[in-house]
C-alpha cells in the first residue's frame, strides 16, 4: 500500500477514536454510493454526522481541510441523501471535517463541525 494510503487509513482510525471519545456512535465506515465514499457516518443524539477525514504529514501545502473540493461535497451530499432515504431516518444532517496532521513531531487533530453544508 502506498504511504499516503497508509497515512489516510491511520487518520480514519484516529478520527473514529476521537469521535467515540466525544460520545459519537459510529454508524458506517467507508460508506460507498455511486462515485462517493463517505469516510465516517456517525450519530450524536438526533443528528447524523457525515465526516470527511483529511490526513497529511505536513501543513506545508495547505491545511488538510482545504483539499475538500466542491465536486466531492456534491458527491457526499448525494451519498448521504441516499443513506437517509434507504435507512428511513428522520434526523438532522451535519457535515464535518476532521483534519489531521501526523508526523514525527506528533499528531494534531482538528474537528471542524458544520464545515461545508447544512440541511
């Protein structure tokens, strides 16, 4: 596996642990619908949270959250619409980003709630 894929998987694992410690229930990991992949679908109370995890080894080329593009947001919205309908859920939806910088200096996790779209 390429180094960036390993870092990405490690980032998702860190994000899940981070969310669970904050009281979120993890509903799905790597949920796929058409061309979209949702890293994490979590729930806290009556809100379903779509979490995009961005992991980098350095902030040198920009913050991880800067790499979420409009087309990706569009795909995530489509995927979660499908998920909500398929599971007959009556919930609020929130889109978050968990940005992780992990390198030899340590790990920095930033949770950006309501990061780019809100129903």
